[in-house]
C-alpha cells in the first residue's frame, strides 16, 4: 500500500458501534485492513478476511482519508456484514503505520492480523495461524507469504526457508533468521502482548514501518510458532499508476528511508539487549538490501548514483569490526568493503554481478605483490583472501554466456572462469543447462555438456538451444556446474554484450584458440518456424546481468510483444 498526505492524525471518527465478539474458539481474531484510494481492490481484501470463517470475529477496515469512494464502498459492505467495522481517519497519514495503529486500537479480539487493501488472505490462513498460536501458546505465529506478480500470476515465496516446516521458537534469539522476515502481514499476534509491550508502528509518513514494528516485536522476546501454510498473498502490480513503497525505488529518498528504518531496527534490538538479533539485522542489510539496490544501481542516472554511494558509505561506516568479521567472504560484505574503500562510484557492472543470486565475481582476478587476491590494483586494501578458504559450492564463480540466434537451433557458448586457482583442484567436469520460465517455473531445454579446459584461465562448453521450442514466455538460463570431486554449484550466466566483446570478455572456442570475431549484442531476432510460422526471440540481460530469453511465437505472440512495448512507452 502506498499512501500520500500531510499531517498525521491518530484519532478515529465515524466508527460504528463495536459489535459483540463471539466467545470460545470462534471470533478470536480481528483483521485490520488499511487502505487509501484503493476502491478497485479494497473490497476483495475485506472479503478475503471475512471468508476465513468463524475464527474471524471482526474486520476493522481503516480508510486513510480516501477521495475515490473507498470509504463509501466499505460502508455499503458493512451494511450486510455485522463483523465489518469501518473507521475513517479525518486526515491522511501519509504512510501505513498510523492507520494500522488506528486499527490496532480498535480491535477487541484476543488476536490480530494486518492486511493491506491490495492484497488478500488465502483460504484457511487465519485457522492455520490461530491453531499454531494456541497449541504452542505463542505470542506470535507466522506463515508463508507469496509475492504474486500481476497480471502474469507468477508467484515467488517470501523467505521460504523460515517456513519449510512447523516449528516453535521459544525466543527469537534461538533463530536469528527471523530478522529477515520484516513483513507484519503474514503473522498473527496476541493483542494483549502488543499492548503490554507498547508495540506500535511508527506514525506518519514513515516508509518501511514494518521493519521497525518487527524489530519491536522481536525485541520483546515472544514465543513464536511457524507454519508452512500459505497465509498471505502479496500482490505486485508493477504497471500500477501508483507503485507500492517496496517497488518505487527510483528516488534516492526511498533508499534513505530504508536505511533509516534498518538503523532504527538495529538500535531497537541492541537497546533491548538482543545483541545476536542486532548483529543478524546488520548481516541481513548486507545480504539483502545492499545487494538488491546494487543490482539496480547501473540503471540509475549519475546524480542518483553519487547520492546513493555517498549515503551508503556513511551508513556502512557505522558498522563495527564484528559486523564485517562474520562471513567475510560473503558477497554483501565484499560489496560493502568496496564501497567503503572508494569515495566515488566505480565497477558498477562487476558489483552488479557480485550482487546477483547466486553471486558471480567476474574478471579480472588481480593479486597483490605477495600473491594475496585483491579486488583491483588500485584498491589493494580490499582483499579477497576469504575466497581461498570458502567451500567451492559457495564460491561466486563466473560463467559467461553467448547466444547466437541465427536459427531455431541456436548455439550457446559458455566459459567458466578460474577463480584464484580454487576450481581446478575440484575438477570442473560438466555443466547442466536448463531454461526456467519466469511466469510459472516450468523447466525446459535441459542438457548436459562437458567442460573443456581452455588454457589456465578457465573452461568452455558449447551446446544448442531449441529457442523456438521453449514456448512463449520469459526464460531464464540456469546452470549447475559439476566437479569430479562430487561438488556441484548452482549459478546463472553473465550475458555477454558488445561492450563485453570490446573488453575481450567473449568465451573462447573449445579449442582454446584466441577469439578474433566480435561477440554479437543482445538483439531481437525473428526466426522461421514450421509450427508457428515465425518466432520472435529476444535475449537480454536481467537487472543482475544474467542471460534470459523472451520468446513470442506466431503472429499473436509478435502482436503481444508490440502491444507490451507500446504500453510500457505510454506508462
């Protein structure tokens, strides 16, 4: 949800009388739905909460001074649904925290959940969380959230490792990974617990308010129950006229707000004596926030880059030695050390690859005079020595990919780069190539081919891709490197462009002979097809520099591509 406005207002107005709440196991949960100018979606959110069944005793819909008829729509729903109460705020708060606090003040149930107006609760969500909380006598219960891309319907689980199996965590310090799930909406809270500890959201126009709320919850050391059930669907509408806070990252103020929230979360945890959680919160910043924004930094204009670089260096300067010593070879920490060592933006494409998931450290691989691996000759203080002892399966190995779309059976050339002599002892043997469709996770085009030594600098492999046979969609190249010692490593491939070719980054032929011809850029191709007549193919580099392929078969597919391009231009 994205709200806009001026002075925050915390008093409620025009609220109907509080209905009686059923006793016993029914009616134990109140769902707070917040919305601002979202008449197109808020009714669906409210209905998804009411559809949870008798466990939901009340739905408190807080309208943050909408101007599009949202409040009137909610009033009409409340006329036929006694469990629904509508609370109208007199002044728009400018954020999500104040309306959630308003709803929290209004609920009368033993447990409370939060729901944004453009999202939904899937069937059974409340029962799954309530059952877990009651059985474990937990103050907090959390479950799986998925980010659903619209209109494609593609779903990406949020922090799935936390919710792989049922678990009860006596104290958050026992599972520090909890700091990674900063969402407040995929959880059920005991209302009295929140009120006893004075746990509330930041008021007013405070972006990333759930970071602070979550830190306050964890600082109070609740007993936490975790379930693998799907309990929240987070709708992602990238083409929306007003982007959500999490998507609208093009303005430097959003990064400043995010670091402000991360700093506040750290200070809350540290102030409560939760040192392990505070350290974990800083590690999470390096691994998640920093890597996410670095992947996009090359897309920003020079002014943004300089402002981002300066602000991030100042924030990272607050970290102490202990924050850098844990996992020193981790990609986020290497990126952070480069930032601190350089007062000006530099090496953006190389940092982008290192920020990818999985991470890739692309050439060059220089060494200091004593042989110590370093980031670059002019930044010798940024050593890469931790890579010499990091297990091969965790190394940021780099593979270049070059795809030639002259026909439907397109040659794909790969080059695996040696990384300070770490790969040769494990014996790179083969690479499994597969294409994964972004929209639904379908895997196709799976092939395995041998890796052939190509001099001291690496290994090459070559295979073909039936690009037209993949089917319509956006296909991401995924690789599994296999080594003779039994080690394997999942990775993606750096998409070679004309700029890489000019820098000499093109993969060598399997024979190891020096490449003399230029590497073709990532251009759109129309290739003939017996089945479809024509197939439009477009290889491209993702935000993290990985190779992907868009496939549009037939005249209908070509028309859809053109229509999409026109829509993006208009937007």
